[in-house]
C-alpha cells in the first residue's frame, strides 16, 4: 500500500510541467537548458573517447612495468 502512495508522490513532479506552461520565463529557461544539452552531449562523447584512448595508451606504455601483490605491495619493478 505504501508503494502506491510513493508512486503518487512521484507524479507530483508533473506539477512542474503545468507550472512551465503558465510561466513564460520558466519556459525560456527550460528551452535553453534543452538546447544546451546537445552541446554538452557532444562534449561528453568527445571526452569519453579521449579518456578511452588515453587509457589504452597508458596500458600499452606501462603494461608489466610494476607488479603488485594482493595487499598492494610492489613485487617487481621491471624496466
């Protein structure tokens, strides 16, 4: 029974949509936020790609250089 009430509480968030329809400044803010999300998503994709490439480069450059035991102590520093 309490889950049903929690679901109804979640629907109270829809009041913001009703408010946005009547409040023109809020409409402008929401429109600009949605418009900027495209630029943010493009940047996020490029940042993720850059981080992935740098991780691969780091794994290639430093593979098997330092080995650790299970308690994080250095076993061998192979150069």
